């Protein structure tokens, strides 16, 4: 290729991928050609003074502009930490937190740390978080150049979320030493067939599942498993993702409009476990460091029981640590499965497992041998910096050396609640689903579970009302639980409001109810009352896959008027518990330093 | 002057959960402030409900409250801390630093101030006093103040009812009109009204969402160029500009949703100096005695009329960007200024030689591009307007705008490896268009004239479809200088394609 043209392309910021595609080469070929021409980026300092004075903090960016390279040589052992790139829903501050901890930990252990990230909002891109900061895109091309220029000893890919994980295999192919759990083990967890084989070997149940490359196969799979099923593309296109499907009609629709199934991109069909309790487990292990895995140590950092039943994305669910309803037997099973999988996957560092519990059966939904979204939460809850320890384990220390060998079971409760951007997206329904939509999280801490839950709601901007009126409207599926949940509020002295159908059930159960018109029946209706602030809390559970327009209207009006709304029965129960605790004793505040 | 010795403990309020308009930049600023204040020997008390932050790691503050950020709860913390300080025999007082936790911290502090809690317990606010915060935050007070010091502002009025809003609209005389609710974050509830019906609807929503039921109805500056200045000031009235930022997208798109470039690229030195002087005049008039502020300007491309749009009397999202763009740690310096230091007394960590009173100079170009998540909210409107909708951002640095733009685009991680030519097809509804195919004209016109997340790419599609710079400018009002830069990239893409053997 013409050297001058190539040099010009690079100085205009063209990536190897663009050049490769435009000139009919592969990315690898372009890179090889560039290297043979000595055409590699130089690194310049961000120094506040346009090179007028000497700069002491190594904060670099790359350029193909001809000129000096300002990288300061050093012969210390270097570890590169790959950041998470721009925040998005599903990959946010939690991963930046982990990357920052990796930098702190490895600095402590005498390594030279290099941070690579492109997100200006973060602590990881502060110039004094790591020894060297490279403000660069997280692509194979950009990362590889830094790694080679700095002659790093290793790179950490398991802390920055999906971004660095997606790069791990190709980096490894290009000679990068990915430290911690091997990319091969990560693949076992991500590849459906390999994963199923591993579970069979360990005798760990997984929800029955199938695979479909077209509509007919999807229907066949669904019939075999029985509705409802959870469907999702194995290859996600433009956010068309997971859905719970209850009938043939819904499945037809999903297969026709939501995904493009093909033999290369099959659709995954799982039996959906209705009313199962989900549990997230974060653990840390060093077993992969040892020839004989039984010598290694594995410690569960935290078990988080979801408040909402299965079907709500774990990033959106409220969670309680330690589990508040699970039996000792179930907890024991979870512990046993987690240990078995960490050993099998030869984990070095962190691992997150998602379980669904139905009765006494524990199913594994997903395993991610990497830092998860809940790591910072768990670390704060138990008072042990898991990410920091994991980084040290990945760089060679054992958990025994680090003095962390046994599980911590807290004597207080911590509740995680999610925060959603629905007030930004008018007209968007607010129901929780398998598709994650929250942007952030808060924590409520207290010795009393109800207060911890109430604090999490206050922190999320939906302070529990201590008295007033509750509007209740639930789907047919929840009618059985309705009297019990409604009574919680009636006993707390709340006035109940409902439309005719719901009101009849409550009256039959002996409760007093004020009736209100359905939206289509006249006024004043629930929306009017919400706007007039005559309703302090809404309990509204969805009526199936295609919500009725008036339901959506009530839910969006609740968001809009800042009225707390519970869209699950378990959420409504937790809220009642919180209100009751607040009314009994109020709440007090306490520092983290005092908890630990 | 040296640091204040009458202070024993500093209460920092964090920003709480990550939401649109308030992301991890406030973890960055809060963490810096905690470090800076502890370095100075103060006892740091922190409240933040967000456990995913670095600042709430127990080693960053002496006392870390992971508790709800509500006035009621913060009052409980104040009482508890005052008692604790008595117990340990602290000599010195407890002060509140509210300017590092975004709008959440500022609103909470102001609420405690208005309800008399701060006065009752003798808690002083440092960083910005209540008067300055009110002047910066109350849009009408701010505008009157600007007019007083001889600066221009958009014609507008404040309304508390829809009827009042109608009267203001009448007075301004023509639609479109901008509606901005008071005291909401990232413009929540605001919008642009193109017709009377929309005007009524947005006004009503804005009034409902504003905690004080107040909206500002404003003359439309759609299509004007938008700029930002990051300014810092100390107790001796030294002022410095840390960074100048130009919005690639003209007025009408929230700055959090705009592509932004630092330093400013399309102003003459004379225009830039005018803006610099105006920035100093604003921070002085508002009375932010110590710390940083972000000031936004709009310039009419037809006649050069410059107006002040707003100022944030606190560390903002743009401050984080400005810090990363220049290497100047705004939050850290702001914290030190708040406890009494002067700009010339604080050493710049990077050079170790120059003081913080040296204005940063940069010899590169920084581009920030927002990242959106509309695929998660299919029922919502993906048009960009004055209400922020992006969930994150990527920044890149290059020696030219072109280099930094392409780096930023591939940093976004949306499957694009630059402006174009990477081979990834485009999916528009049910249709798939090849990366090097020519796009239909009507689609291009629509995507250029209505701001959206992909507009930058449609400039390329337009150029490849034979649109010229003037046509694209007419549709987007994006400064011609930027369009020329993009054209150079598109032209070079053709050179590369032509070299294919």
C-alpha cells in the first residue's frame, strides 16, 4: 500500500478497520503493513501548558501527527487496566469503580499501572488514579499499540464490563497476557453448549431450554418447554433483546418483528420460571493459580436476593443482602454450586452467578467469570474491597496471603434499589422487564430490614408515604395475593382506592374500599386523583404482555407526578414493611465506618 | 492568605444515584474534593446514597454516610456530627460544601438553608453562598443581573401559570419558543414549542415538574452557535478560564447531548476575548466567591450578537470534561479555594512549577460525543432537544479536529470505527443500507434537519449523496468550518477507496 496515503489516512484519524474495508484488506494486514513502515502512533502529554513546562503526571493521548513521542521509559513490571468506555445502560459507574480499585491494588503491590479508557466522566481517567493514563478508544488497534509501546507484563480485562471482555480473545491472539481467569473459561461461560456441558458434568440444574433458527423451530421448542418461555437472540441487534412470551401469537410476533433468526444467529428459548426467586452471587477465587484446584480458596462475597420475582433484569431489580426469605438448605445449595463452578472454571479473580430458586430447586441462569455490576454494592455491604482483592489475586497473590478466606454474613441489612430515567422518555411504559433500563442505584442500610428498604426508596426519590391513600389495580394473575397485600396497607391505616373489579374482591375479603371510575368510564378517575395528589402510593401490576392503554397512562402519570409506584406484588409487600417500620420507630443514620 | 483554621469538619453532599444529566462525573469531582480536603487536614464527612462510587469507599472520608440525600436525612447527619464533634472536643466548626454533588447537592443544601436548618445549627456554606446560588439558579434574577452589568440575554419571562406563560409568548411575539422549568436537573420537563398546542402542553408539564412551579419562556435561539466557558475565581478576585468549549450542534440541543469540542474552534481572537471578559463579569456579578462555574453563551451566526444563556455556580458535567481536556483538576482546586486558598498559592500538580492561576493552554483538539440508549425506550421520541437524553459520553484527543473526531467516534462503541467506510451497514427501520451506498435524499434531509443521535453520520451521507456545504449548513446550522473538516474526511475516504487494487 502507498506509504504516503497510509500516513495521511492515519493522521486524519482513520482506523485500521476503515482503511482495511476501503482498500480491500484485513485489519491485521493493515496493521502489519503499517508496522513494517514504522507507522505507529506517538504519544503526547496532556500537560496544561502546551509543552511550555515539564509535565510530571503521565497523561497521554496518541496521534499520528509527526513529532516527538513523550512516553517516559521505565522498566517496572507493568499492568494495563482496560476501562469500560462510555457509560450506557448496563455498563456504568460500577465497572469504573472496579477499574479504579484494580489500579489502587496493583500500585500497592508495586506494579506500574496503566489505565486505558475513553470516558471523561470517571475517576479512572483522573490522572492520579493510575501511574499512567492513556485517554484512548478501547479498540484492538488502539489498545495493542499501547501494550506494545509500553511492553506491559499483563492486561486486566475482567473489570471494565463487556467492552474489554469483547476484546480479550483478540488481544490474547496478538500476544497480550490477559491475567486472571482465562479467556477460554470466559468462553465456556458465554457459549451455550459448552456451558450446558459443564453444568451436566457438575450435576447443576439449568432451566430447560432449546434453540431455534426459525419460527417453526421456535414454536416447537416453546411447545416442548411449555409457556411461558424467555426468548432472546444469541446475537443482539440494536437492543432487540429479551422477552417473556406467553403464547403462540406473541412468539409469532417476536420471531417476525423482533429478531432475525438464522442458523448463524439462532434464537435462544428458555423455560421461564414463573414466580421464582432470583439470587445474585458475587464471589472471589484464586483456584486457577493452583495445579490442584482443591488447594485454592473460594469465598462468597455476597448473596443478593431479588425483591422482584424472576423476569426482571438483575440490573433493575431491588436486592437484599443477606437473603431475607431463603431457607438454610437453599443457601447451602447455592454455596455448593458456586464453589463447584468456580473450581471448574479455574477462576482467578471475580465471578458472578445468577440463580433462580423455585421451591427447593436451585437453577443456574447465568455465570460471568468477571466483575459484575453488584461488586461495589457487595464490597460496601460487607466491608471488604472485593475488586481490589481480585486484582491482587489476578496478579499472583493468593486469598490466603490476603487474609480473606471466609464468608462474611452481615448482622444488618443492605438493600439495593435501581433508579430509572422514565421521566426523560415521555410515553414510555415503566414496567420492569428482562431488558435493563435503569441508569443507577442506591443503597439503604439498617439493622431493620423494613428501614433499610424504606431508606433505599427515599434515596431513589420515592419516599414511602406514612399515611394517605393507596390506589390498587392488579392483573388477574395476582388476584389471589391481592387481599393479603391490600390488608397490609389497610392495617397501616391507608385508605384503599380501586376500580370495580378489584374493589369487589377487596370488599369480599372484608376491607373498605373507595371506588373510582376506570379511565374509560368517566371522571374523576385515577389519573385525576394522581394529578390532584390525592393518591400517595400506586400498586399496579401489569395485565400481560400487551398492557392496556389506561394502565400505561396510570403508570406514566404516577412517574410524572412523583408518586411512588410498585409494579410487583413483592415490591408492594416490601414497601408496606418499610412504611410499618418507619411509622414504628422512624429512622436514624450511621456511618459506614461504624458498620464495619 | 492561607487555609482557614476555623474549620474542623467539612460536610460534602454527593450526587446520589446515576441518572441522566448527573452521572459519574460527580463521583470524580467528589472524590477529588475528599482527597484534597483530607490532604489539608480537615475531617471529611460525606453523604451519598450511591454505593457504586469511589467517594463512598470508607477510606476516602472520615465519616461516610450511605444514606438518602434528602434535607431531612442530611439534617439528621448534621445533628449527629455536631454531637460527635462535641464529644471529640473538636476545635473548629462544621461547614457544608454543596457545589460538588451536582444539582442534587445544591438543591438539598438550598432547601436546608431556606428552612433555616443551617442557620439554626450555625452551619456555613462554603464554595458558594446561598445568595450566589440563588442568583445563578433563578433564571429571572440571573437575567436581570446580566442586563444590569450590560450583557445581553435572550428575551424572556418567568411564568407560574399557563396563563402567564401565554402572556409572555404574546410579548415575545413569535414561535418557536423555549420553555425551561426552574430548578430541575438537565432541563427535565423543558422543551421547544413550535406551535401553540405544543406550547400549552410543554408549559403545563414544565410547571408540574418544577419544584417551585416556575418556568422560563424564552425567545428561540435555535440555530445559534453555542459555547461554554469554565471559569474559576478565588477570594482575592483572581479569575481564570480553565477551558473553552464549542458545541458542534447549534442551540436547541442540550449541551449534554451535543458533540462538543475544546478549545473553541470557530471564533476570532477578538470574539473569544469578549467572551472571556464576559465570563469574568458574570462570575463576579453572581458572586461565586471561590470555586468553579460553567457559563453558556449563544452567538447569532448572522450578526454576531452574543447572549448569555445560563451559568452553573458549581462544578458541572462540563467541569469534568474540562478537567480531562486540559489536565487541570477543577474539583480539587475548587475544594482548596473553598477553604481559603488563593489560585496563586495552589501548585499545579502536572507541572509542579506553575501555580493554579496559570490558565491552561492546550496544543491539541478534544472531541466529546454523547452516547444514547434509545433502543431501550422504543416508545419514546428520539429527537434531541433541550432535555438531555444521553446516558454517557466518550472523549478523544487528537492533533486536529479530524483526528479527534474519528477517535471519538470509534470510542463510542456503537460498532462504528470512524466516520465512515468501516463496512458496517446501516439499519433504518426494517431497511438495511450498505455503508458505501448512497442514502435517499428525503431521509438525509429529514435526519439533518431534525437533531438526532446519528446526525454526524448523516453529514457524511449527505456529502456522498452530492449535497454541498451550503445545503448542509442550511439544514443543520452546524458551522461551516466543521462541515468543511468533515468534507475533507469524506473526500479522503474516496481516495482510499480509489486506491483499492
